[in-house]
């Protein structure tokens, strides 16, 4: 529901702008060519269109401020009409203020009235069309979110009936049960949402439910009657008229996640283009100084499962783990090194003075230049520029339940841990920093981390 609501929210942005522009263009032709009242001066259409396009961003900002792009609790009915009325009125005020301060001879005052009325009508028509498509998909049961209701039998039946009788809200109950039934349900069914409506559920049970929901990438909702889960963020919303509290694991969702993805793609492409010469130089040096491929593909685990992480090769080929490289012998040698030289507490080992590293590889690792190919991972979609570092499958199996929160977002090239000690940190400290980032994400925090990364790389702190 939230993912599809987000899709329709994103689609509503160009539709709103198109409908608003159409209203002003229609008002122009209505007043200039079809109105029976005389017009003393007609502004050339291209001048008028340029002016309208110039104020369009201000109108969009007004729509945002009015809360018309809240995918979690979209406005409907009178609330939506009121916000559209305000946005249309403000857009006309922009025109009036421009006429007043520029002392321009705006060719018709009636045009402003026409544009105001038509913009309200057109914006409402655009929203009506979006709602019609959503409702139709819901009634045809296309893309309904699968819900498990956790509650005593009688209450679960009442909630299930209410949800299934109202498919227009976008949910479908696939199972009901008490808290102990949930592991089996999640194992055999695909579930998008878990709705907890049991007033007797304990704090420990809610923690367990949250961990199960996190592992299955399902959204956890609890009714006000259920005990609240200790977390930094909660959201109030409704499901078929039932008030629920949704557990928000991270602020990186909705429009914010789209913004971050766009930033990742644009930033990575610009970085690769700007430093393409450096990629070529490093590739040439790696190829000339040691036998083997230039790039090393290492299996890592991210928010969407396992993927190949790309790095410039820093080990001698026979010591690189993986079937395409050193194979079982490399794995055995690595296990031996970990037993003898591991300097880190926790499931993620770190080896100082690693004998597997080539001379050039040691320089690349110390300067983090070996990680430059990961910008291609970002473009592909496996990673983000900023986020928790991804770990290998054999390391992830030793994660505690709370560590799995690290999979809520895409792993990053840099992150809180990388600017706070890198390899000098124990894994628990690294996890705490990354979880803090996940819960407190903001654009400004990303900017700070990227800026601090430059100094960390220059100083080579915590890298080996």
C-alpha cells in the first residue's frame, strides 16, 4: 500500500503541474479568443507562457506545503479540496503581486479570475483521475498489500471482515493468528503488512514482532490498544478507518528515498566522468604490477540480498576468495589468518599487515582508492553513496537480531562508521553508528558524512 501510494504520489506531481498549466493556458485562450467581452490588449502567448512557467515552481512548493504529497496519509474529500483551493488562490496571488510590483500592464483582470476558477477545477479533475485509477485497481484486487492480523480470534475475524469488505483501501487479509502463529505464517506466505490488534501483547512480544517484520521487509502496524514499541519514530494513520500506529524504522522513505536515489545516480555519474582518468591509471597499474583481473568481485549482502561488490583488486589473485579466484585454498588461508591475526571484536574480522595484499594494493586500500568501482554499484542500484558498509554472507550469519536493521536501507560506499574510526571500531560500535544513521537520516547528515569522508581518506585513518 505504501509503495503503491508512493508511486501514485510521485505520478501526481507531474499531473498536478500539467493540470495547473492547462488551467492557465485555457484561461488565456478563453479570455483572448472566445470571451464576448472586449479586450484592449492581448499579451503575446509566448510571453504569457514564459511567465506561467516561471511561477510554476512556486505553485509546486505551495502544493507540497499544503501536504498534497503525503503518501502515507493522502488527503481526501474536503481536506483535499481545501488544500487545492489554497494552492490555487496562492498561485493567483503570485500573479497579482507580480503585476503590482512590476507595474506591468497585464492584459486582462478577468484572466486572473478565469485562471483561479479553472485551476481549482483542473487540479480536482487530476486528483479525481488518480483516485479513480487507484480505486479501480483496488476493486479488481490488483496490487493489494497482503496483511496478517495478529489478534485474538474474535477480534481478528472482525478486523479481517472489515478489511476484506473494503478492497478500495488497498489491503487483503491473507492470514490471522496470535503472536506465536506468526513465524509459520511468514514462512509460507508473502506478507507486506503485519497488523497487531491484540491489547494483551507484551513489550517483549512487540520487539519480537518488529524483528520478524524487519527480516521479511514487512511494515508493522499496531493499534492504540496495543502496547507501544520503544522506537524513535511512529506514524499515525488509518487502515479502513481503524486508527493504527505504524512503526517507522527510518526517516529514509517516500519522497526522501527517491531524492536520495536521484542524488546517488547523478553524483556517481558525475564522479565517474570527472575521475575517469584516475580509473584508467589505477586499472593500468594493477594490471602491470600483478597477475590477475583488474577488478575483484566480492559477494556482499545488502538490503535486497546478495550482490557483487566491485573493487580494484588489492590481493594476489591466488589469495582472493571466490570460485573465480583462489577458491577453497584462499578460503582456508583466510580462516587461518583470522585465527592468528584478527584485531577486531565481533563477526567482522580485520587483519593488519595482511600478507595477501600486493604493494600497490596496500596503497590503494590505505587511500580507499580500491573502492572507486563501487560508484558503478551505486548506479546499478546495489548500493548508495552513504549508508552502512555491506558485509559478506559468512559474516552476516553471525548477526544478532538487532543487527538486521542494517538491511533496511542500501549499503554505502561511506557512512557513519567510516568517518568515525573505520577499521579501528569494534563491530558493535560500527553497528550502533549505522543504526543511528538509519534512524536519523537527513540530507544534511549525508552532506556532513561525505564532507568528513574527504578528510578521513586524506589522513588514511583506520584504513589497512
